[in-house]
C-alpha cells in the first residue's frame, strides 16, 4: 500500500466516484464491478494508469504506487481464483459475536483465568528483576533462555491459554524466540552448537594462554592464525570468550594524562618527531622511556627500554634497582652492542624531558653513537605514545608481582621481551609480530 495519506479534499473527490465504496485517510475500497472492469481492460492490453484515468480517477490524487499495488493484487487474485477472487469477502466476515448474559459459572471461570494471569505476571516480574542474589548482593540478569523456561513453567502452572504473547512482552523476549527454543529441531541445533562451542572454546583458551601471556580477542585471533593455523572470525572469538568468561586484564586509563596538554616548548632540544611514528624504516625512529615496577612484597625496580617506532620491536632494555643515570646510559650501550639491529644513518632517539635525557652525559653518549636526539613537549605524553603504550601492555601481561627478588624479575622480563618481539602478534603490524614486520619492511626496501 502507498504511504500517501489523503487530505479531506481528496477524500471528497474520490468518494464521488461510483466505483468507490469507502475512502479513509490511508486507504480506499473499490467496488467489485470496477475490479472486473479493470481485469477485462487489462486483458485487452491497456495499462493500469490508463484504466484508472478512463473511469474517472485522478492519477495525482491516487498516486502511482497505490495504482500499481492494486493492479498487482487484483491480477494475482484473478490468476488464482478467477472472477471469484475479485469479490470483497470482508462484508461476509464482518460483525462481532452476539453478546449474551454470562452465567455464574462462566463469570467465575473468567475471573479465575484473570487471577491466574495476574499471578503469573507477578512471578515473572519478580524472577526477571530479582532472580537471585550473590553474596555481595549484586543483581544477576536472566538470559533469554532462562526467561523462556520461566514463561513455560507459568503457563503450565496456571493453565493459561492464548497468553503467550502477553507473558513474552512482560518478560522482554520475543514469541518467535520462545517457539524456536522449545522446538525439536532447535533443541538438536543447540546441543550441536554447544558441543562445537566447547571445542572452539578449548582452542581459544590455548591461544589465550600461549607462552603464559593473557591476551584479548584480537591478540587471540592473530595468535591462532600465526601459531596454530586456525582462522576464526573476531565476533566468534568475542562471543566464545563471553560465553566461557575468558577475560583479558585491561588497565584503566590515567585520567590525568588525558587532561594534560602541552603549552610550552622545551628549551634544550626541539621535537623532531612531531608524532610521525610510523615512517616504515626500521632503525630510524627510536623511542625511549623509563617506568617503575612493583614486585614481591613492596619492592620496586625500574625498566628502561628503547623501542623501534616503525616495527614496535624492543631493541634494548635495562633493569635496575635504582633510577640513577646508569639506567639510561646502559640502555644506549646495550643498543650499540646489539649486532642484530641495523641502525639507519639518519636515526634519532626520542624521549620525554626527564632529567636523564636532558643530562649532558646522556646527550654526549647519544651523539657519540651517531644518533640524533628529539624530545617531547613538556607535559605531553602523547608525543611518545607508542612507548607509553608498550609499558601499559607490559604491566598487564607480564607476571611482575609474582617475582620475589630482582633475579626473578629480570628472568621474567627477559622471557616477556622474547615473547613480545617474536610471538606477540599486533593488529597494526598487518597481524605480524615485531620481528616478522621488521623483516617485511627490510624486504620491501
């Protein structure tokens, strides 16, 4: 039916036509005689618009969509049932059932049904909103399957008939879902899917615990492809993780860092990088920073790293129990000794404005290694965002707190660095590990 709504003027014009029996704001009822005339004219090769116009209808008032839908409806009815299919059967089925005085028994039975319906509604609302409580009084929300079972039990308990739609509406579920849940075929499908999800869940759990490092959905997807040769859709992985309650530890963002905004330029060294991190040249843009680590029973250590901004690979790192100048200079010396890394000719190292990096000792060492130096703007962590991001992932995934002494801590950090460089797939690196991506860029050069 056309979405066109008739105005009062248009309704008056249409009602004057002898082939119209009734006109409303949204619809029009034609006589059976006009339908037969239309079919006869159409069989002779005339188009619907021409037929309507010939018999006194204004095409602009009716609208082309309404004419086309009426023509299609009448032609279909004529092909199926002939001339009888064009008759309006509504007048034969109209009218309400005759009213009569109910007996006391009938009134009682109706009241009983109403009471049972109210009882069922009350129980459903209670169980839907307050199904059960944990020890900490946290409310638990029922799943759709549990609501279907509840509705079914209430219908059987109070012998309710033709009340399914109402109870589904009260519970906030669909009637089709209810029928689908209790059908024989759906039950077999659910059993089959449950078994399949168990197998998929075990596979995802292996990827989740691969190398002893917990992962999120995207990390799991890339690990499955890279290490197990299995390709799963990201939505499936998230659904299975939710179903089996596989949770990846997520750190909370520091709100103060988000609010920080640079207002002053550093007076010692300019910002040569300007957040142009991905230059697709291995060994050109080197990022460095220092973070603190808490381990054991209130012990603290410090980690200094140098990261390749193009490949996300950790090129050198240094762990120390104190935060003296050596922690930064020793990291540079380890980078220099690493023969597996090729440093670009125009390479430079980027850092924040910490006292280690503004020190003349550090700057002389950097210059002697043939590196340039760049610094973030004051109070702006986003200028060194990839390095900050690495520290965040590192603290989430490494088992730092379980270490009891500095020796254990260094072993754990070493294991994690190997895992991160060679086995931790990254979405932004075309689903490769940093080591694979470095070789990929080298081959393209």
